[in-house]
């Protein structure tokens, strides 16, 4: 599934005045000066005001969606068009700047992936035993079972982490199926790719909606057969 999505809107695209007047804007640090948080009304956050010199033709707004697996294509298009004066076709032609491709695996702990998985061409990996609320693992001395692994680095890297621990760190409710299980095991496998590392088949919103269900999200992810108990394909 797709759990995170960022789209670039050229700064030359006019804004929808009513939307911008009704939504609060806050200063932020980093490559953007401001963020407009419209997650309650329109499912998205919009970052703007580049802090570093950018050629006029490349200036843009960054539109960020989280938990994209809960949205339809129509939800995403409608949200973007509520903020910018775009036709549907214009919206479909917008560039995908970042995408998080994920899969949740039940009853297989992170420790299993640590022992039996690797990613081609990403030989260096890191092991973690704590997770920040932003689910970016913190590198520490491992004192017990690990809660996170990371292969590679931006703009294309893989992250494997304890989804239950991540939910607890955010103080979010667990999935309904865990309510009857006092010690649920749920591991998330995630590939985050941005910029030139976004697969060519997904580089615009239109291509994403057309090809997102058929692309292999983890093309270089390998689980070896060294495991004493190997989950079958259905699992």
C-alpha cells in the first residue's frame, strides 16, 4: 500500500483564495518557510516559501499526504484542486516528489527480518532499538530485541520497524485486530523513494493511479531461505 505521498505544484499555479484565507499558516524550519496545515479539512499539508535559491522555473509548493492508504484517487485530486486552480488533467500531470510504499506483516518480528533479509545494492544496514514519534529510528546500542532496521539512505531506502511500538510512540490506537491480542506482533516493511528515485511508472499522479496497483514495491528486497521456519507466500 501507499502510506505517504508528496506532490509538487509549480509556484506559477494560482491559489484558490478562499481555501488559503480559511486555513492557518505556521512558520517551519528546513527547506521551506511556511506550512499550511489542512489535514482536518483537506487531508494535506502544504509547504511553501523556499529557503534556498531555486531557479524560477523550479519554485514550487510541496503538498504532503499522510496515511494515503485511507484515501481514494478522487480524494487526493479534490484536495489539491481545493487549494489550487487546476483542471483534473493538470492535477494528474503533477510530479510525484516522494512516495512511501509499505506492507504490514503480521506475526513476524523485526528480529526475523534482521537475520534473514537483505536489499540488493544496499550493503550497509543499521539496527535500532527505539523509535521516535516520527517513526525515524534512533541509532542506539541494542540491548535486546530490535524494533527497527534501515537499508540504504535517501533518496531511496528501506525501513523495517515494529509497527506496534511506532503506534505506541505516537500514542495512536492499534488496529482493531490487535484488541483481542495482548502482545500483537506487526512489522512494517517500507520503501521510501524521492526525486529521481521515484519509479518512472509512478512519477506523476496520473501514472501513480494507473500503475500503483501493479508495480513491484520492493524490487531489491530479498528474504533468504536460511530461516528455520519460513513464512509461506500467503503469509
